[in-house]
């Protein structure tokens, strides 16, 4: 079960809007730093699944990178909600998890996650996961 490619053309990282969802400010900071290193400029942060849903209503987002374990609405619940709405159902979604739990990953795949990344991650791993989902970054 490989990652599902969403777009075939090479997107410019600077033209891609990314929503980072994590309840830990330090993890959002690390992800934002890595994304900036990769050339992303339009980065929105959400501190919970509920916060993410509010931000998705207001902003155009091209990619979601969400933590799995969060209070209120966790990453899997967020994924399920996003997949139910016509406007967001095809939105690329990468799940970040601290565990390499095979069952958890299978569950996320069954609900339409595009890829996943194990924390802690580095810029190279993040780039590979993003490119697997949205295509090679130019």
C-alpha cells in the first residue's frame, strides 16, 4: 500500500499552503522550521483538531500534516471529518505519529490518509513524504 499521489505536476513549495496540526507548540515549531527550509511559505498552525477545522473553514489549504495524539479531536477523527466533506475530501493528509504502530497506520490508511511520518522526523524524511503525496517539489 503505497502513498496515493494527488497531483502529477511539480508544485512549487512556495505556492503550497500547509496546515500543521499538533497540540505541542514545540512540534509545530519544528515542523514549521523544516517546511520553511524546504521552501514553504504559506504555513498555518492549529493547536488541535477542532482548531484545524475552524482554520479550514477560513483558509485555502493544499496539504494537512497532523499529529495523531491530541486532546479534543485527534488526528484520526480530523481525517474522518475531512474525508466526509466534499470541499476537503480529496485534500492531501499526512499523519504524524510518535509510534510506528502497524495497526494504527492500517486504520489511518483505511480512512484515506495519503501518507504518514514517524516522529521525530528530519527535513529529508518530511520532503520525501510530502513529495510522495503532492509530487516532486520544484
